[in-house]
C-alpha cells in the first residue's frame, strides 16, 4: 500500500478550533470515501501537554515541534486572534514562526487557514506571492507585510506550493481543494457530499458572494433534484424536463421550486452551470468551446451571455483574474 500523505497541523494556545478540526475532518472523510488510508493527520505543538483553543476546548497534540522532522507532505498552519477596540488582531507567536520557517522548506506544500497567513508572512514565506486571509485582518496583513500581494476577496489562493485560505468555514473549501489536487475532483466532491456541503466552492469565489450558497429546502425531493442538476449539467435541464422528473405539471413545479429555493428553475440551472464554468476556467486551460459544452451552456455565445448577466465580466477576463496554475508564483519562498 502507498504511504499515506502526512499532514502536520500546527496547534498552539488560543488557536481557532475550527481551523484545526475542519481540515482534519475533511482529510478523515477523504479516507472514508476512498476506502483507504490516504491521509495521516498529526497535530504538532511547541511543547507537550494539552493546548487550549480559542473556544476553550483542549487538544492533545501528537508531537512537539522538535519531533516533526522533515517528512511533511502538507504543513497546515491555522491562526489565532485577539480583540481590541478596533476589532480582531492576528496573533503572531515568534516560536511558532521560527518553527514554520525551519519546517516549510522540507514540506511538499504549505497551507494557512484563516489568520494563519500572518504566521506564514512573518516567516517570510509569502513575500512576492498573492495571498488571502480572513477579511477582518487583511489590512493588518498588508500593512505589516508590504511585499505580500494581499487579496481580501477570494475564499482561498494558490501560489505555487503555497496556499492561503480565508476565514472560518472557508477552511473546508481550501482542504477540499487540497484533496482534489491529490486525488481528483470526484473524491473531493464525494467528501463535500458527506459534509452536506451543497457546493465545493472554488478559490476564485468571493468570501461573501457565492451564487449557489442556498440552504437546504423543506422538501427532500427538491434537494435531490438540485443534486441531480449539479451532477448532470449536460442533460436536458429545462423546466419541462425537470417537472417531468418530479412528476408535476410544469406550472406547479415552477411554483414549488420558487417557493423552496427563492428562484426559478431556469435561473437556478444557469447559476449551477456558470458555477461549473467558473471552476473550469479557474483550474484548466480548456478552450471556451469546451468549457461551455462541459458546463452545459452549449455555446461560447451562451457562456458569454451568462457571465455578463451573473458576474458582469467575460469568461476570458474571469480566467485571467482567477486562473490557478502549477507555475504561478513558483519562486522559492
């Protein structure tokens, strides 16, 4: 059996609990969905004993920093904040920063969660790279580290082997992207379903504006239909076809769907297809004809029309803004 991918998550006093447990759960579910031991997750702390998180929940680390060594596939760095009169302030522990600076060169990739980006920046890893963090501390990151290209908008940013994620629940999106990089989109989407995340959001999406972030409805059949739409983008998803699938008249179906989702079937399908097109534009170099076909939009003209309507931009401009590649920012940190 292949050796499991070794993930080391740094933990320290007042670390944000979800920033630790969220990624750990995603990796654990990846093992479960795949039916094999793909990931081995270890918590590492500056010293032995329990670590008290910001939530007051105590963690028991597997290792102290000195025991981690060089065998790290993914180094994951969460963050911690304090509150002052002006709002949240990211905390930077010199001992943690020194360990990150010493360990990161040996890791295959390095990722920060939420305000953990401040620790990576303090270790000198983000100089010359585009990065994000929780929206509430982006001004602090930009002010303290002017050599970092701080982008306050995306859910996560990849720059070569460095990944930075936005705040709180975005840790799940970033970790799903790591799983997708390692083992493909199908496994990542399988994990997202287990987490009851209706959408595996991509890094280019805004921390605040996600077209498909609609809650589950009060009807299981409508939720199942929404899943069907996501999984069959190239099928006939007209209102008539969807109504037939639901064994309803088209008029009654449209009324029920709008009541449950707040939008029309046609608008919902278009939003799902645009979301798929965004993902392809972010992660592939496929020509626009292929993107339009794969997303179920049919033609480049339809793709352009949908992007102008929903995003007020063109597919080409969107790709230039959000495309992530293996070569982006690959200069050693």
